[in-house]
């Protein structure tokens, strides 16, 4: 017969050894499990924490146990120094030597060499104060340390004002605000169309097209998934059949390869639009390939590209210009008529032919209609200006294209600078394989007939 006699008092481990508390965050998309005696300084490169402080330390937990970090997890752990000879061999081969007392002559050279290896190998690291601030923020606790994601304390309203400030384009803007009267001193914001802009009054920081592009991007809604991720394509992808925006989604397991775009109308009303679904990785490959072909073609056949696009835009703009001009003339006539009607009802009201209630109702209706028409006229005039600047848009696009010749990876800046919208067709499975086409509307150019260009000059 045998047995186990358990002590009545709890057994303490690692007593008297130096310990350190720190916050560890898993920035990867896979769970990471750290064993009790793994050298914490050398753990998985996607764990973010103050690695310098853990040189020669392991987790202060019972032997054979472990701590698991799920993707996005952030935990506060305690580490303790190694015992014995304190030589660390193996693991990720970042130390392969002594990690003992700081008084030893080999301690600091070995530590400095290991820190350099960590940074060259791309291991995530963060200062302990920043990690502590992030952890306390997640827990809803106050901290005197700055937020690592926003160390300077920028508030959203300040960033919005910076992005909307037209003066950075080298101009001066007057009449931004107005007051109702000399008795009402409250400053009210003036609509953009009523402001006066004086261009080129000082050195510009950004170009006009960049500023306008930022305003367009800010009007788009960038949908975040439950995992907190967004896509560089958010706000650019549309269904080719119904024209609705396609919404970004991701899988619950955190696998980036499963991210997708789905038609928003199909999700709400399946009978109105078929299932338009495309993986983000497939979309990125198709867009990058198309952009590479366009940049390559412009590099080799710039003159022919310019000629073909000018002819295409002339045909498109002639029809649009006629429709816009006709609508503009009608709206301007209606505005003139509304002004005449307003004068008439005012005179009828003054002569007693029209009651005050009737006058108020008619005048409010006329004023509302006039405001809508005036805003519409401004938009139509801007469309006419855009149509008249087609040749200028071609030259700008060619200049942008030269910047991205030989592009290998798709980054958000290149995508936003070159692409205005992406239309995704329904998949074709008639051949037994899933084939899907996209149509890219380039900024200032529209759809580029790449197949026709290739047939014309190869």
C-alpha cells in the first residue's frame, strides 16, 4: 500500500527572486501559448510587450503550466528570473548564453546583442509604460501615461478641422461665418458655396486634387467588422448589377484569407439582387493585375493611350454635356420664375388679396424649392467644369501612372489616388469553375478599355 502525504501549509515557489509585472498583447491572428519556463524575452514575435525588461525571465507560474493568449488578447502577467547558472540556450536562438547578474562582465554585451537580434528579426516590443496605459484603458481605469495609440492626445474634432482646412492648399478663404444682425452676434457657419476663395496667396502644403480626394473619402463610410478590422477597399466596391455598395465582412476565426465583400442589397432583399460575393484576396489580385497592365501600357504606348482616351471621353462627354446643359437651363428658368412668383404673392398679400396664412405657406414652399434648385445648379455647373477638364484629367492620370510603373503591392494611397470605384460582376460557374470579373473606374478617367487598347497596339 502506498499514499501521498500533503503538507498542511501552502508551498511557495520562486521565493526571494526578482519579479516584474508587465502587460502582454497578442497582435497576431493565431492563439499563442507560453510555457512556464520559456524564456519570455524570446517568445512568439507577435506578442507585444516590454521585451527588454524580461531578459533572463520566465513566467512566474507553476512548472508544466502555461498562459494562453487568444488573438487580440491583452493580459497582465508576472515574470521571474531564471534560477541556477542562468544560461539560456535554444528557444529562438536570440541569446545562447549568460543572462545572470548585471555585475558580470558578459551580462550587458550579451543583452545588447540579444536586443539587436530581436529588433532585426521583427519581434513586437513596446515600452512598459505604454503597455500599462493600453491595459488600463482596456480595463476602463485611469492612467497618467499617454495612450500609445494617441500619445499627443489629438481629439477627433481637431483632426476633422485639419482635414477640412482648405488653406493648406495655398489659398485664403473669407466669409466662413456670418451673423444675422447687429443685435445677434452669434457666429454661424456659411455654406461652402457662399465662401470666397482667393487661390495661391501663400505656399501650399498639399495639392488640390489630394484635398478633394480626402473630402470624398471622408464622406464614405468605412465599415468595421466585429474583429475591429477594415479593408483598403472599403467604400470603393459596388455591385455591378444593382449598383449598391458591397459591405466588408470577416470570419470569426480571425483568418484574413476569409475576408470578403458582399452586396448590401442582396443581404437585405435577396429577390432584388443575386448573390455577389468576392474574397478580399481575390479582389486585391484582380485590381493589382489590372493596374499593372494599365501602367505598363501607358509606359510603352503613351501617345496612343492619350489619343484613344480623348476620343472615348469626347463621345461620353458630348451626350452628358447636352443632358446637363438642358437640365441647367430648365433649373435656372424655374429659379427666375420662383422669384417672380414670390414678388407677386407679396404684392397680393400687401393688397389684401392673399391671407397671411396662405402667404406664409406659399412663400415657405417657394423658398424651399428655390434652395434645392440653387444647390442643384451649383452641382450641375461643377459637372460641366469636370466635363470641360477632360484633357487635363488625362494628363494628370498619365503623370500618376508614371509614379506607379512596376508596382508590386497594393497600398491604400496608390489605390485611392488611382481608383474611383470597383464594380464586381456576379460569378460565372458555367464552365465548372468559378470565374468572376471586375470593372475598375479610374479617377478622372472612367473605365479604361484595356482589351481594345491591347488589340490596337501590343
